[in-house]
C-alpha cells in the first residue's frame, strides 16, 4: 500500500508547489503593472545602492572616457621619460653658429616667470611637494599623513591615489620628496622614509628652536636637486643660516 501511496503524495505535493509559484508570479506581475516605478538614482546619499552602470548619462560616460584617455597619455609620457633617449643628429653649421651666439648672450641674471596656480586646498597652511608626476600634500604644519596625487588632474579634482602614513610626525611645511623617499624634519632630526619599502633613516641635527622665516612654522627647509638633499637651518646659539648638503642614501653630510 505504501508503495502506491508515496508516489501519489509526492505528485500532489509538487502540484501544490507549482500552483503556489504560479500564483505568486501572477501577483507580482499585477503589482508591477499597477505600481509607478520612479527613476533610479545613483546618489551616494540614496538608501538604495545600485550598480554604477544602472543609470549613467552620456555626459558622464564622455567624461570617464576622457579621464581614461588622459591617464593612458600620462602613462605613455612616463614610459618615454624612463627610456634611454637616442643621441640627436649632428647640428648643421647654421645651428652651431646660432648656439654659440646664444651662449654669448647668456649672463648670470635669472628671470622667473609668473606663478601658475596648480591646485587649491581647503586649508591655508600646509606643504606641497612634487616627485616626478606625483604631488604629495601635507595638511597643516604637524601630522603623520601625506596625500599622494598621481597627476595634476587628480590634484585639481581632490582625488588622492593613496595616503602615506609616516613613521614620525613631520614638523613644518618646508619638506620634500625625492626619488620616492620623503625627507622631512622631526624635532632635531632629518627623517628619510622610503614610501615604497617603508625603510626609515634618521640624522641628528643641531637645530635652533626659532623658526627659520617670518610667518613660518618651519625650523628646517629641506630641498632636493641633482646634487643631493639640501638643508637650510640655524644652529643653536647662532643667528645666521647654515646650508648643508646631505647624501640621499647614506644621510651623510658632504
């Protein structure tokens, strides 16, 4: 008897389940046909989170394509700058004469162009450093963090790529970043922090407690060029400034 009853019970159960599913689907279709569906929103403050591709305008798509294009061009410029350049062809006689005449007109006077606005930050106090195409921004004159912007466009749009956390807090606003290493002042030390590897080195200095410039909160001015790291500071008990050249890797005074 059970051999006959079990298949029939299973058949009846499946019929009931199918009927329930069809009834539910029909009810949902009626609700969709009656309910007025509002326009979907991608606002970050909206309680309903939808994918980015759920609703996007043609203008926004065009802006995204342009950003992608400019990022590719910036990467190509970086690749070209890192490759070895070929030697230029020998100059003609007229070009050589023009070069010599220009050298004769050279003098010790140097002219600077008008300042160009690169970006605006909400805080009036802070430091801006550039290492190749990357801008590093520090807010105020004391802190542990540096904002890294990979390009001028990201700086203007206030879209940092990463936040660099320093092992020691920076003091002042006149610090620098050179070849991927941040050189900054902390108390009576010059700190070198490799952003990629996290390696840290310190150099003890004899620094006066007075500020280096008027209307400044920096005791040390740190800059870099092809000759090394340059420090401008006052020693304790001295009124004049001292300029020191530091080796970038060993931090030895040369």
